[in-house]
C-alpha cells in the first residue's frame, strides 16, 4: 500500500531522523536517489546536458547535490539560480567542484533550451501558490524545448498536502519523492502533473506515525480484501444484493447496476423496480420484484438510485431502503432525493457515490470548488452525512466519517467517463457490501476493480468502451488482482 503524510508530519519525522545522523547526511541520501533516477532517464550520462532550476530551499540543495553527482559522471550541468543570494551554499559548492556551471534566472532560458533533462528544484513541499513569473518563464522554456522534466520531491507550484493547484505549475515527466509519498502526489489536479512517480527510501519510515493521511491500495491489498467462496458457501453466505434502480425512461441503469453486482461476486441479486423485463432479458439469474423494497425479500445490502429519475414512488423506495438495518449504497438520483438527517440517523453503514456535480449539490457549493479541492470535499461529505463517501473522478477518493486516512484509487482511466459506468460501480460496491466488507473497504476495493476493468476493456492501446464492456471486464479485473 502506498501511504502519504502531511507536510507537518514529514517535517517532524525528518527532524527526528536528522538528529541521529551526521549533518547533511539526509540531503545526501536524497540527492543520491535523485541523481540515480536522473541517470536512468538520461540513459547515457556522459555528454548529456542537464539544467537545474534551483530555488532557495533544501529542494534546491537536493537538485544541486544531484547535479554534482551527474557532473562527476561527465554530464554538462548548468544550475539556473532563481535566488542567488539564498542558494544552498553546500550544494552550490559541490556542483562547482564537480565542474558544473551556474547562471542567473535572467540568462537561464538558453541553458534550459539546450538541456536533455531539466530538474525542477524550484520549491519544495512547503511551497504555496503557483510559480512566480520568472520561474514560470523557465518552465515554459523547458516545455517548448521538449526536454524531459524531473521534479524534486513534488512538482513546483502544487500543494503537497491537498493536491490543489493555484496558478502555474511544473508538469513533470517524472517525480522523485523522498521518504514517503505526499498527499498531493496522489490526488488530482496535482497528481496529473507528477508523471512517473518514484519513492526514494531515506530512512524516514520508523519516524512516521502508523496512520497516514492518505493511502492507495495496490493489487495485493485488494486481493486480501476480496471475498472468495468457501466449499460450504451458498448464495446467502456469498451475499444477496438488493438493487433499486431504473425507470421507464432509464431501464439501462437497472441492467448495468445488476451487471455490476453479479460480476462483483454477489451470490444473488434481487432487483426491485419497473425495469424487470429488461433485467431478466439480460440476466435470467436475477430475482425480480415489483416492489416496494421492504417486501422484496432477504438481502445483505441495498443499492439504490441509478436511473430512478422522477418516477412515482422513488422517494418512498429510498426511504424504505434507508430504513433497513443492512448496509446501503446510494448513487445518482438517490443522492438527489437524500435527506441528510435521515441518513445520519442510520445505524447500519451507508456509502454515497457522487461525482463532482452531485457532491457539489450535497455540499451546497460549486462543482468547480469540489474539483479544485477534492480531498477537502470528500472529507466534508463523509463528516456532514455521517457516511462513507466515494467521490468519483480522475482520482476517485474514499473517506469515512471516522476521519481516518482517505483512500485514493490509482487504477482510474479516462475511458470510464462514459454513460452508465457509475451504475456498474454501484452494483459492484453493493456486492462487496453484501459479502461482508466494511463500508470503506468495499468502496475502495470496488473503485479499484472498476478502474482496472475499465483499463482491461479499453485495452493496452486504449479504445472507446461502453459501460457494458466495463461490466464484462470485471471478471478479468478480479483475476488480475488475485493472480498477480
């Protein structure tokens, strides 16, 4: 599992570690890892031209020491000093001893234009706000020259704690981060600016707390959580999902939600609603009922909302589902009909799965604000509604009301931006809830499998897919997770 910690936590851990090391040892560890990563990207170091964009802090010092190592191996290294009077003195001396040269920012565009690799050491994890004009000009020159860009610890201009972006930033081809991941490296909009992400171990782990601020599941983590039928399993032990979805106008939403539940490993699916004929035509194994939900039969979890529209009885169906004593996943139109206080009074777990627009409506804010501050939005959703919140998007986030680590899904793909894809996710999440997974685990595992299914459906080269393709690819996603 990838774990990420706030700037304050990282700074505290660094101070504890530095107190046990010789002066400068921690920076040398970081610089060694950075130089090795740069060398890997260059392929051939000797004769390569490297430009360092050097700010005033330790981030700039890391870049200078790494540049000195590259210069010692024959690279032509030029450091562009954005704050000459506040440049890290030890790093600057090391670079000059190794044969590197320096220029001021005003004369730096030429060095950047000639470089095969540009190292972003402008600002570190404590930086706030976008790039200043002088730095932005140099970054634009690197982009125009099509040089490879490596960010030191994180791309300059992004917020390390939140992933928020305010103004111009570096768009890195690769980011080399030290000690631990930072939340902003995993959460959009900053995450899309990091490129390939590499973590360098500098010995920080023993000084970090057990509970991170953000975490991202990997294949092995998901495999540990997925339910596997035992020899004595029956459909009830595997979990029965109730799906309240679809309408005369949106029968496909019901079919897709049922598909997600069945492909998500449910022992059985009870469909309740007006799209029974469409559901049975596609999935004859589904159990159908005209409703209301309270009379549909035994379930271990409910999914409610996809495609309900404004059909008569939609609100009553939602109220009956929320009155049950089993976990409930609410999506789409169910979110629109939701009553906050009613939800907070539930004893059983509830999962909300809004996209940014739906989250904005739930929070009484603008969609743009949700998209710009995704971490803050998902935490607020979970806290205000007393539920587990799954905020869909380019990086899907999962938070629960306990205030624990936010889960970031790393498998998302733009090919999932297709009508009905969220309905498949809802059914999948419901299946995992019915199988007994705790709400946060079910939501994050569902997001992971859903993203992986989208990748499988699109293929290696990436081709247009529909929600039905994503549902069909869930089996491949399960196999991928459990066999890798």
